[in-house]
C-alpha cells in the first residue's frame, strides 16, 4: 500500500492509503476530495485538476500533449498542475502530497 496526502483548499490534510496501480483521481474521490472527473478519465475535461507538491512533481512521468491541452482549460493552473486521471500510482510515489485547487468543485457531491 502507498501513502498519499491530500491538502484541501481550506488547509485540511487527509492521509490515505492506496494500491499501486490505482489512478490518483479515484483515490482522491474515495477520500472525499471534490474532484468531479466528469469525463471519467478520458482526458476530455479538466475537472480532476490537482497541484502536485513541487518535490513530487519531478517524479511523475511528463504530461502528454493532450494532457497539457486540457490543463490549458483548467482554472488556477500552476507549474505543478496535473490531471489526476492521468497519474497512475507507483511505489516511487509513496508519500506524495497533492493539493486540491481552491476552484475545485464536484457537482455530484454539492
């Protein structure tokens, strides 16, 4: 099991465990994070946009051109922005810290 820490916009820290091979979007949603993931990981939206802690960002594989295009549509994009649906958790990401942008809102949970 891998350890992932989410930091919500209000400063709340949520530590969860996840299986290697899981997508970060699903882990975040299961932890109650407000990530909608409207397109269900098909990279047709940017509603799963997250900010990866800088020291972890470099450990991720580079974003594809398609992901970069979708990030252009996300609000509050920063240098360490990624789409959580495109991050598959590996042992190298054990302990990763992920911030939920203040503009995140999941219409499915209110």
